[in-house]
C-alpha cells in the first residue's frame, strides 16, 4: 500500500469501496438535503439526509421493512423489487413533505445508474409523492414495471392497496 514518506493513505471508506468522496462533495455543495437510496441484499432504504458538521442528520426515512410493518405490503413479496422501491420512495416523500421539506437532490452512492433500475424507481416514487428532485424522464422505469405487472397480477393489486394506505397515513 502507501507506506513511503512520499505516499499518502487513502481514506478508509474509499479504500473499502464504500464512499466516493468527490461525488459526495459535489452533492453537499448544493446546500439541499440529499435523497439517499440504498438497495441491500434484502430490502431498500430511502432517507432524506441533511449535512451537519458533527455528522449527517436523517430528516425522514422509509424502508422495505416499513412497507410490511406499517403499510399493507404482502409479507411474502420482495422488499427490494421495483414496485417495493417505488413505494418506499413514495412513503419517504409523503413523510418529508409532512415534515416541511419540499426539495432534495438524489444520492445513489456507488450504485450503477442504469436506466429503469430500482434506484430510479424510488426516485419516481419520491417525485410522485411531492418532492422536487432534478432528474431526466428517460431514466425512470415504465409504469407497468412500477405497478408490478411484470412480476404478477396479484402484486399489481397489492401495489395499489399499499399506495392508498401510504396516502391515508
């Protein structure tokens, strides 16, 4: 590694492949809260995060587990599918607008920015929920994928039922 007197150690999170500090600095310079979207092995996590010198502060959050526990998402359904990501983003937007936040900038971390992927499904949910996030319409998934029609017809009904329960909350 970098051990000589003219060498410089990289930051630990950069070395581990967890943080792109150049991208993070660009996002922080805007002054808006970040809409952070992370997809893990089992679920999606969406957060509205604001920078503070002591550490980032989470203003609002939603996750795939919250869809099952608080709303009417089926327990056997995936918590990281395209429809689940859309609903998690939608729930985050509803909570953020209720707390008085109306705009943000999308932070996808080290995820690939492929058109129509799960991160952009969450973005579509946030935009539909009322958050103002700059984006291009070409990256968003099709409405049929957001509704879950590509998975199962029953899941399309569950998506609509869960969305109504989020609006009612």
